[in-house]
C-alpha cells in the first residue's frame, strides 16, 4: 500500500481498515522494518517478515482479530550513503528499493495488512508529536558531544559514514561501523572506533564538538524495569531477548542521543536544532505507529489501547535493545497509555554455506535470487521455517535444502496426499470414481479410532506451540501428522481392504481425505500456496477459509478426521505437489550463488561478452555467405526466368515459443506417452502428446516452462490429437533426455529468436517440404548446455534457453 497519502488513508479507513473488536482477541503484529538501502536476503526474510507472517496467518486461522504492520525504514545515513554510491537522491533510492522489497515480499506470500514507509508525512507528524511530549515532560536534555568531522568533506560524519577497528577487547574486527560492530554486535559511538576512516574520502576525521538532544534513559529506568520484569514473564519473551535486555540493564542505562547532523530524516521541531533530524533508532520504531495510521485514521484504537490489544513483535537479535529498552522508554516518557509490546520473538542469525549472509558484502541468496530459481515459493518458506534460528545460529546449505525437499516434502507430505487422492480418483472398478466414500463403521475400526486420538493430541500440541510463538515446533508437529497418515495407510493395507473388506477401506480413505484437508489447514500459515493447491485438488473453492477456532469446536473436530469432509463430495484432479531437486541442480545453484554479488556480476559480464563475441563471429560469417549466395542467384536470374521459388528453409520459419505446462498426465492408451496441457500465450492451452515417460518422471512435468514448437501440423497419437511439440535434448546413445528450458523470467507465449534471423514463421509447416526435418539436424546443445541452432542460442527476452546436464546433444 506503500506511501500513504491522506486520500489513500481515508479510502483505506472507509473500506478495508481493521479495528479492534470488543470482546475478541485483538492482536497487533509487527516485524522489524527492513532497511531500504538494499535487497533483503534470506536471513532478513526469516528473521522478521516471514516469521511474523506465519504468526499472523495462524492468528487468522484461530479466528483472532489480527493486523500485521510493516514497511521500509527509509531515513538515516545508510540511505544517504547508498544514494551517493548510485548517484541519485535519497528519495529516489527509497522509491527504488521500496518497490523491490514489496515485490520480493509479494512473491514470498507475506500477508501484510499494511506495508508502508517511514518517509511518509504521517511519520513526521507522529514522530514530532511524541518528541514534543517527551520535551514537555522533561525527559530530554541538551548536551555537547564529540563527533567525528571530516575536513576534506567539510561535514560531520554520522555513525554509518565512518568505519574502523572495533574497540571491544578480543573482537579485532577491522570494518566495524560507527554505530555497531557487525561481528560482535556491540553498539558503538563513532569516536570509540580505533583508526577511523571517512566513508567518502577514506581520510582520517578529527573529533569536534556539536550540540545534540538526548533521551534521559537513566531517569526512565524505574518505569522501564517495572515494564520489563512484568511483561517478559507474562508475554513469554524468547530467552535471547531476555538475555540481551538484561545485559543492557546490568551495564547501566545512559542518556541516548536522538538527533543527527543529517538532512535526510524527520526534522527536529526545535529552534536550536532545526538543522538536524531525528536519529534513526528513535524514528524507525515509531514507523509502526505511523504506518498503522496509513491503514486507519483511528490508529489510536490499536496503539493506545493496552486493555484490549496485544502487541507481538518479530525481529533479529541485533534489533532487541531498540524494542525492549529504547522504544518502550520513548512511549513511557510521553505519559500516555500506549499499547506496549507483550511478546517479542527474536531469531539468531541464519548463516550461508561457509559464512554469513551479508547485505553490504552481497553474500548469500537474496529475495530476488530465490524468485528467479525454479524452486517454488512454498519450498523456500518451508526450508527457512524448518531452519528458523530460534535458539542459536543455523546454517543454510543447498544440500540441506535438497534433503528437506526430497525427503520431507516430496516423500512424506506429497506422497501421503497423492496416494490418498489418486486412489479415491481411480475409476469405480479400482477406486471411488473421485467421490469421498461413506464411513459407517468407524467405531468398529480400532486403527482409525487410535489414529483420531493421536491426531487430536498433535493438534493440541500444535496450538500450544504456536500460541507461544514456537513456530519451528508447530511446523514439526504438523509434519508429524503427515507421517502418521503414511503409517496409517501402510498399516491398514487399504489396497487389500478394497477387495477384501470394502467398508473398512471406505473408513480408511474417508479418514485419510480428512487428514489431507487438516494438513492443508495446519500448514497454511507456513505454506499458503501449497494449501491452495490442496484445496484445488480436493475441489473446494479457493476462497475457502481454513479455520481452527475454539468457538466453532474445530480443534475438537480434528480428533475425528473421518468427519471432516462429507461423503459424496467429488474431489478434483490429483497431481504431484512437489518436484525432486536433483544433484546437478544443487551443484548449479551452489556455483551460481557462490561468492558475493559483485563476484557474480563479474562472471555474468564475462559470460555475456563471450556470447556477444560468438554472435558477432556468426553474424560476420553468415554475412559473407549471404553475399556469395546473392551474387550467385543474381547471375542465375540473368540467364533464365523461373516461377516464384519456395521460401528459403530458414530457422525463422519455426514458431518456437515459451510455454508453461499447466497439467500433465499419462496417456490413457499408451504407457510411453504423456498428455500435456500447455499455455503458449493463446486463449486456450494446447494439447500436446510427448514420448517422455521413459525419461522424465510425471511430477517433473508439472508446472514448468518449456520450449514448444507451435506450427507443426497437428497429428493424432493413439487417439489424441497433438497440437504442438515440446523440445527436448538427448545424448548420443539416446539413453538420457532433458527438456529445453527457457529462463524462469521468460514470458509465456513469447517467441524464441535467433540472432540475425528475422521474419514471421509459417502458419503451419508443410510436411512435404521437410522444413522441420531439414532444420532439426542443426539443433543441438553446446558445451555450456545452451540450446542452439548451429552456433546461435535459443534466445528469449530474459536470456538463453538451456538444459540441465546434456552437453553436445541433439534437440528434437
């Protein structure tokens, strides 16, 4: 919803704004505002926005009146520094990266009620109002402080505009920022740095006096300690939050500067400090309030209503003191009745392979990187949440992601759901014709009754874990239900029961179908896109609201999974929910995301130059050849006059497009054939029959982009007319076949092109002229796995088309 104008705020208030409801549980959820000077990496995402999203979705599942507020933190030196690097204004930097953040979070299915910005007019209004109350209540003081000043740049250097050696004994980090050491986490003043350097010119700055305003934290100590001692227990603060906060209190609170010598920020409404702005630590947490004011003009009903509203806040461990010490002190100092934080959920660091994720150094997988892989969003969410660093640092590795996808999602969860729905979908001679059967003899089926008791216990444990914001534990419990489902199917031997004891088989399948729905419900906070797909396969409306409300008795209902779905309901079409991640893909991603973003750019630029040089060589070669052919034809036309010639056989006559397989299934009358529905950018998908069963598993044919030859003459294959052909590469002895894949960002329906060849394709290729057969012999993959016509790559608007592992293969 972005930057909120007064008109937009009014419109939001009039339409979709949420307000606390008397008598209901009202929960206000925030996640630490991501800084706007870079793209968020996976550590940032799990540390704040994704964790908060899971809890917000859980609250809605339980029927609570929950609102999730977040936005980009846009003021401060980091923005000014980034603007200097990119040669633009701070506002332009904020506009650019706010849009990037918003797009990344949209792809990750983060369900904000409001995603705003701290550079809004509302931020200035709320921030200045809080400041004036602190000033009136005498919680602020003026003081002269020593600050680093760069004579070369003729300016005071704010904390992030200087770096140097960390002064903390034993740390020895040589790139500590002026506000905090990234290695040991110690908060610093710039003057404490050893061997400081100006970020702009790298000269050594000198210390100079400057006047600033301070929040008198020592005077607020009693109020703050009373709040912390009470709420940390009643709110169940995470242990790392308690330890960090107590360490701050033990060291003794000191007056904290709230102003800075900058231009980009909220102006200080004070005559003596009108050339300064508020320090970002003071300004940024107030962003939660101002962004809520963009959601509704009645924002005080959320933020000044401690009797009816519970505030839950999510963040990484480096943000703890700002939320447990400074922000509460600021609100307490106003003397107003603010909704103070009840529960804080803090994560440690998620590290990457052999080092740390780093925005400044560009190390790790970033939000836009995840989006550009062919790994679905539900897999990313699942892996990050199973690896959530709740107690200690955890490690992201590509082999671990592969193991969790293949063993937990594919072999456990996906396998259970597919077994159940595929059996129900079988025709009535071998299954139930897609109809949920009646279960009439549950009481005489001890295995099912025992399962019901187990599931009921699991659901109670799930609720208990999620209420305490133990998200990783909640996910583990939900996945355990899938494991119980698989064990139940095996122990019941339903395939034998179908022939030998049909009533018992009906009980098992109706119960299992209920478990499928229950899993979609419990896992919706973690993998919402997965749950939507399960709804589709169950033939339930997409707008179906999952619910686990006590008021409706739905926790109790989970103990009777055989009663969750009604008998007689017709399910949809089962399909695999997950695709195996192969070793060669893992190796590819490890290589692709190795080193820093700067290293990757150098490699990408080198590869692009190599490709450009190759294209230029081909262009020159083809140009010489074309001149010779033109001279020859010219000589021939002088000696004879002939009938108009057939168009030259050229690669431009092929209509090769980017397609998306929306559905794939086995051919009903041919074991070696698949039948696919492929979107090629037309009003209706095309039906395509492919002989790929022997080479590519059915689950790998689902929902993937392919290259499709669209102007072959349609041909019937075992009773089904194929309207196009999927292009695939094979090795020399034809024992291995792989699909030719466009880049993930390629647009469905766009034409695949070849440098130097222009012109419209034939409407339909004439089989008698052997156009396809003539061109096909020159379709191949090169040593870099790029699909080519001769030396020319298959090219789309976002890059070239490739195969996974077959080099120097043939394409057909």
